[in-house]
């Protein structure tokens, strides 16, 4: 498990190195790593860890699903936008493990997306041999 302490309401955090550490501890030569967030207002994505791109993702999410747009769920805790954004992005990714290493592309990184922070969050990593 990975614990993440976020510092902003919407934030993208690269967790690739932490996932690699977990994969390395399992000594699996060939398999898959499932990375899963346990929260309904967070997401897991794979993409490039470039500051401009991360800001673009946040900007597009705000345009697609604006904050305080009169959502029904906002009557409860005023974070419907966070839930809706998480649904679009998804709560897990599966990465192949080849020769004991995460089989990611050159620029691919595993990113945790906080959508209702700041909070302390948990991400589960399951390593499954094949």
C-alpha cells in the first residue's frame, strides 16, 4: 500500500517509483501490477509527468466538469465535481511486469490524481505473477 498526503484540492502526484519499489519486493519475473485507489474522489492514470501537461489535465477537467455547477450531490458535501471527474479518469490501471520490471513506455508514469484534497489517501498495489 502507498500512502499519499496531498496538499491541494486538485493535484497530480507521480507514484511510479513507489509502485516500482513494491514490484521489486515481490520478485515477480512476469506478471501484472494492479494499481487501485480506494477513494471515490481520486483517480489513477498513466501519462507523462510534465508540469504543463498536468496543468492542462486539471484545466480540462474544470472545463468539462465545473466546480459548483448545481450538482445534486453538492447538497451533501459540495464535492460532486470531484466524484464526476474521478468517474471519467478511472480508479485503477494495470501495468505488465516483464523481466521483473514495470513495462512502461519511455514517458509513461503512474499518476495519482487528487480531486478533493488536501487529504491523506491510500493506493493499493497488487502484484500478480503470470
